[in-house]
C-alpha cells in the first residue's frame, strides 16, 4: 500500500523491502493515497526500474485522484501506466 508520509519518513526501508520482493510483479495499491511528494515519486521510479530490470511488471493499482494528479503535475504520469 502506498503511504506517502510513511515512505517519506523511511525511504530506505521501503526501497529495501521493494528490492527483496523476489520473483513477482510489483503492484502498489494507491487507492487511499493522498498527494505524492517528489521524494516518494523517486522511490516509485526506483521500484519501477528494479522491477523492470528483473523482468517483472510494475503497476500502481487504482490510484486516487490526488495520487494521479500529483504524479501528472510533476511529469511522472508514466508511472500510472503498467510497465512490462
């Protein structure tokens, strides 16, 4: 689940957790997410790059309006597209 405040407070913990997910696609539930700050968007970019480099899909599932609008506002709307 995407928790922008929690991810901002402890980015390394989240990155480590995402890197060690194993051989599965990465799906992040963003239905309850508020606006996504730039630091969290960077974490999402890193998670996407890691998933794709391992041959796995990356998807932000059911993004809230606030999450969608904030990613689009900072030019990262491509994170909302499923990457295979």
